[in-house]
C-alpha cells in the first residue's frame, strides 16, 4: 500500500512524507473570525490573532454589544449574534472559519444560523455548544447556577461581577498569582441576561457546516465529566466533528502561550 | 526504604535508577503479532512494524480474509479470527504479544479464545473490546449505527464504503488535507458482515492473559465518554489492565509518528 | 486592554510578560506537609521532597501509625489523621500546603477538620476525596471491593498484602519490569481497617480552605470514568478547585520523575 512498504524498506526516514511522494502541505491561508466570551472583549484574542497573522492568515475580531467600549448591560443574546453576523456581512467575508471561545461558542451557533453560506468551518475552543432550548447557565451544575443567580441579584444593573477566587481557580488555574491578578484587573462586569436566555437552536442542528472542537485539557471551569463539560459532553452535540486537544486552562494560555494555541487552532481549522 | 533515603541524601541524581542499585532495563525482545482493523490491510502496520524491528523485536503482521489481496466481501468474524489463529499456529509462534487496532481488537478477543496458551499479553490499541453478545457496530451511538446500516444497504456486495468527510474528521483529524487524501486513497471497501455480528465472548471473559490498553487521546471515532468510547468505556471491560496513553487520532500517527507509537506499544507490551 | 494591544502591536514577543509590565513571579516559598498513602511510608516522598527543597520550599513528611517503623496493624483512620494533626501542631506549622497522595487524600480531609486554621491549601495528588459517610474501599468497583475483602480474610492480622500482578499493572504500569519489582520489594502489608472505615465528613464539606487536584493521567488504579475515578469523579466533590494535570501513573513517577511531579505540585500549591 505504501511505496516504501512495497520495497520492503524499513529504515528510519527523516521525512516520512517525502517517501510517500507526499509533500508536507504548506499552511493553507485561512480567514478567521474570532468571537470572544464573557468577561472579555476583542482584545482577548490579541495574542492568538497576532500569531495567526504571522502564520499568513487573515484575522477578524468583532466586538459585540455590552462588551469592550459598550457599557450597556441591557443586551440580549440575539443582539450579540446579530451584531457578529452583521460584522461578517459588512466586511463582505466569505469562506470564513468562525471560532468561538467559551460563551462565544453559543454565539457562533446562532451566527451560523444567520449566515451559514459564509462559513466554511465552525471551531469551538472550549466553547459552549448548547442543546436546543438550553441556556449557557444550564450547562453548569446546580450549585454553580445558584451562584450565578446570586451574583445577578447582587448587581444593580443585571451584571455578573466575577469574584477573584472563582476567577483564579476556575479560569486561570495555570497562571501564577501575579498573572492571575493582572488578568483579573482586565475583566469587567458581564451582562447577565444573555447567559440565562434559552436559545432556539433547531435551525443550527439542521446545518451541515463542518465543525471542530479544540479542547484545553486543564480547563476546569465546567466539570470534566459526570454529565458536564466542554468535551465530550457538549462537543458530542456536534455529531461528526474533528477533535484537537491542547494543554491549557480556560484563559491563561491565550496570554502566555499564544503560539501554541494558534497552531492548535490552525490544525482544528484547516480543511 | 530507598538506600539513598536512609543516607538522608536529597541531591539531584543524574541517574535515579543507578542510585537504587537498579540498572535501567535493556529493552526486552518481544514477538509481536499485529492485527489491523477495518478499511485497512497488513500494510497499515508498516511504519510501526519497521520501528519495532529496529528496536530488536520480532514482528508478524497477518493478513485476514476480505482484506489485502482478498476481494471476497462474504467473510465472517469467525473466518477472520480463525485465519489469524491459524497464522500463529502455522508460524509456530509462542509467547506472543497479540496487538489489535480498532476492529482488530474484537479479532484478538476471539483469537485469544482459540490459542490462549500462545499469548503472553493482549494489547488493545484503540481496539474494540466487545462485551459478551455484542457487535462492533453496537459500540457506536444510534445515529452512527444508522449510518452504517445505510452504507450497507447502498452497497451491492454488502460492503461499507467510507465517505471522505467521515474519514477526514473521525479517522485522520490530525492530518493535513493532502495527507488525509493520500490515506483515503489507500482504503478499500470493508466487508460489512463481521462488524454487525454479535459475538459470544464468554470464554474470553474467563481468560487470565495479562492485557494492556494503549489509548490515543485525539481518537474521536467513538465519543470519548458519556457511555461510549475506547477508554475508559470499553477498556474497563478488561478488568485489571495496564494503561498507556499517547497523542494521536485513529490512524494518522501510524503514518506520521511510527517511532512514537512503537515506543508506546513497547511500554504497553513488556512484561 | 493589554498595553501592547493599544499600540496595535502584534509582533513576536520573546517575553510576553515583560511587555505587559508583568514580571514573571519568582517561586513563592511554601511550607509543604506531604502525606503518603497505603503500602507506603514517609520515604515514598523522598524524591519529590528533595526536589521541592531544592526549589526553596520547606517540606515536612510525617509518618503515621501502622506504617514505616510501626508494625501495628490495629490502627484506625482516626489514629492516623490525629497523628498527622499532632505532627503539625507539635512542629508549630502554620500556612501549610497539606498534600495527600492516594489514601493520604482521605487523611488530609480529616486533618483539615482538626486543624483548619493552619492550612492555606489542600492538594489532592491522585488522592481519595471521600463523600460524607464513605470509605476508601467504597470508591472501587464491586469486583475490586470483593478482592480487597478476600485479601483481608486471607490475612492473620487484618492486613492487605498486595499481589504483584495488581501492583505491576495498576500501581506502576509505566515502570519497566525491573523497576516494578524493585518498587514491589519495598512495599509492606497495609493495615486493612482504615480503608474500610466509613468517615463522617460533614465538617470537611463546610470548610472553605482553597483546594487543588493534581491528576496523573495514566493512573488507572481506579477506572478513569463511568462513575469512578480520581478526576473528575472524586475531584468534583471538592466544589471549586484548581486542576493541574501531569503524565504519570499511581506511583512510578514519584521515583523516576520527581522533578516533574515537584514542579506540578508547586503549580497546584501556590496561592
């Protein structure tokens, strides 16, 4: 079956590909649209976007309502996904790889319903994959759901203000303390409403867009099993999908290992 | 308990083994019999077999009915396992490490029933470990089972012809596209019947042959949990077993990382 | 949000930290108390303790009743946890990181109830995290529980004598055979009673001490899922916790890779 096998050749081959008459592919230039998650804004992607651009890709990083420069907490999941779809349309983007991190996973599910013909692949990077009729908050164990409810009630403007111990252990557990504090200083209140909205995703589950899941193996924001978790619990809702794994927790390596994450993201995204 | 501990010694030791009066073992020469899976033939093992031979091991790679040079699609699981057992007998092999990849896992279960006295260890390398009375197809989620049924019906000679998107995402997700196409060009129709046969494995589950599971962590052909999967779902059926993990999807690293897989296979196989 | 982002800077940065005005933290000196598990004694930690000391930390390794120099098999879980708590008190230790490996996990649960004010973090290193009212033996599948019962009955003095095949495959699967034999030669009978005791842990589950789980990914002593296992099954009982992963089985790397485990333990233990 292999050319070298037919010759009975078993010597160490510096380049196995070459021996098969197979040239290792040059990187395929892709157009990425990167959608951040909660308690973050477009700058969350700066490190990874920079690495992807260095690799020769084109990268777009939309900001959405209630985040970045927009202090409005009274936003809906529909406003957010609509704004990302409009961004794609207004920039006349086609054949895009649409990437969602964390809450951004639920966003790209809805964006895929709005502009399916412009998307060549969906990539969930520890991103929520909601079942039809579910909310982001539904993906957490009951005690955590209750914590989110309490955070919401404690807020004057329906925002979720992250407590540092939660952030330090569950979002950036691999960071040292000074970096954890630095990253914590950068986050801002998150509009609560979109995380509690139950989404109609019937159209999403009829789409045939290729999809990948990039799973960060130290991400413990959700339990890693027992009926919860990024992978395989939520990822399995995607049906047939490509799986790529990387070391990393929910947020730290976006800052400290952007080249690693960009490489893994490319492997999840290429055709 | 350790000699160096009794001396209160805590210095960095270049060779920890030496300090314990323990000489790092030379590799133990083993006799491997490597059993490939579906949509493959004996050449599937060329890379790994070559590396094992370079390490000093003896390697046999039997071909079985309905695969390789044999175009017959009307084969049974029993014909396949019988042919592998006969191969072992005819080559007068003893003290073998019997390795099964994928469908080959179900084959070595039956071969172990036929020639248990010749086998020193069973190694499942992302290989199916069927419960008594189950088929290979039973290990897949209902939707995938239905897809297999449809592939079967679409065939004139009861063969399963792999669709490229399934192969690309679920079998070789870590490959780049040119390599995925190359590997796809090498596969051939698979006889459907053996994958649908429900096997009597009562005798297998009474055997006391040592066993290992070598799990490739990016292998997403089966869901990685939620009641499915190579490990821990099927591996747990082995009772007491040795676990070794490696990076890798279902097929790619057999071509691109044969030295890595051979090393891991050795670690799973030694006494 | 990042200083370099505001400048529109995307170039490769040799030191990402420096560009953020963030100095990579020097290692924080910690005071560790390391609690070993069953079939082991304080010398189990020699390698890791030596590496931690070299890194600048202070390390204490208490021995507990029925282990090390104490041949008494008639010990209780309460005697063990009390002795570790007394060790901490007698050495006037405060702000400690209390680490439990294996059975030692259940010990640090009880020690945390006894001297909570002296502990800054609990770290379970493939350590048992028992639910209230459970025993260590309860965490194993029924067939293994039965094996433990039989080992117990076969003993004249209520000790568990480890069979070599169990040790070789489930405790030190990554070792080669000479090292497995060496490690096996060092273990001694384990008092059975503490592993079968059902513990009242109501007080433990009211504590708010920060906690981490360090998971060794080849540790197959417990099934790695399907309702069992170190992580995520038992770890999830900790509620909010920091997760760190490392390669390793249950015992081998404590001998062969102490620097790796010490580094991972530090990452699990720092504030």
